[in-house]
C-alpha cells in the first residue's frame, strides 16, 4: 500500500525527536560531524522506506538506533579512522622550530558543537562525547566500536546486541571486554573523568580567553597543568608538558589585542572560537579551541585550524 501524507506526517512527528540523539550516535561512530549529519539523513531515509514494516517489537528509539548503527557500519567499510595528532606519533621535542606543512591528506577528527544536540543528551552522555574518548573509539574495529557504544552508552543488553549483530551473547561480551581493554590503553583515565559543569569550569574558560586576548603569559602559566598537552590538527606536531607548551606559545601569542575569542562549547567541554587581527585591522576566523579541564586547570588544548568549523558552531567568520 502506498504511503499517504498522513503516514508521512506521523513518521515525522514520531521520529523527529530522536534526530539529535542519532547525530550524537553517528558522531561517536564516525568522528565527523559532516559525515554524521549525512548518515542521519540516510538513517531517516531507510527508516521511512521500512516504516510500514515496523511492528513495534522494539521501541522506536531502539529501532532507529539499529538502522543508524547499520548505516554507520556500512559507511565505515570504506573509510579510514579519524585521528588527532596524539594518535599518530610521539610529541615533538622542538617547540621553537617552525611547524611542518599541515597534513591535509589526513581525515581529522572533528569537534561536535554542543548546540547540535539536546542539552539533555550532553548532560546524560557527556563522558561519551568527550574528544579523548571519541578519538580513542576511532582506533577500534567498527564492530567493536558498535558493541561498546551500544552496551556502554545506550545501555543495550548483551542479548539485544547479539540479536542485532547476528552473533552470540558470549561473543558480544568477549568483544566488549576487548574494546574496553583497548580503550584503557589509548585514553588516560583523566581524559575520561567527567566533572560537573559549573562556575569553576566557566571560570577556567574565562581566564583562558582573557590570557590570550591580553597576551598575558603569566596568567596562562597559572592555568595550565604540569602535564598539559597541545594538539593542533591539521599539524602533526603536538606538545606535552607545560614547559614545552609554553615554549611553543610564547613567541606566537603576540601582543595585546592581536586576537579576540568567543566562548562556546564542544563535546560537552569548554571551547572558544579564536579570531586573529590581520593587516587591514579585521579579525578573521583563526581556530576553534576545545579545552579539557581537570581539577580547575587546563589538561589539554585541542586547537582545530579549520575556519570551516565556525559555521557549524554558529560563529561569524569575521568580527570587528
């Protein structure tokens, strides 16, 4: 029987509330906001085509996540993993030297603006969206990645995952154990600690913004943990330890008024859009910076040199 306008309206009404949740799910699987949005669209197209056959044996949410997971697994057959510099080599020991040419052939991990997902999803699943975890997930084989997300993030029962993947419960438990062990190797515990967002979190971001806008290296020193790390995709170099990070930043911070920064949030973490003043006096999009904050200080700075991200964050490309 052909679908009617009423069927279509019912489908949209019932499924649309899950769209942002599905975006977060596809992002965890792919590490790319651009690809996640495409795959959510594909998920809804597949769901609409199958809607007449939906019998309600599983909740609509579970049914949509099944379709989304299958869509992601198919996509991952032809895609390479999306890393951050930390996952591609050891830290640089020469912070004073010029950076090498950017690695534009690497499909870098992208940050996820908090504005693209429901606030409730950010709060409930904040740890599963942090950059460190999403980056670590990209190192897992696709099925391991899916099992871990379905079990540990979506809280599916092992039997549900087994039925969905066409395998045994024992195999799912074994796969999950291997995935967790691999994550323990890849992501330091402090990267996965989720602190409640509050005044201290916002205070660190405000002080970070002020330090850069005022070219205040002393203030920046007081913000960084001893073991702070700095990553800057698409550049392969990254730096570990406050001494090396400051040696890299000091000659590059410039003078007061050289940059302006607008606070935002990404991956459930504080972030800032940086604009740099050019010769004509105009401040143009420079980088999107995501901070990992722990114990009231900055533990990691992930600086994305991709002005194309500004539109995703709802940020202008130019400020006066």
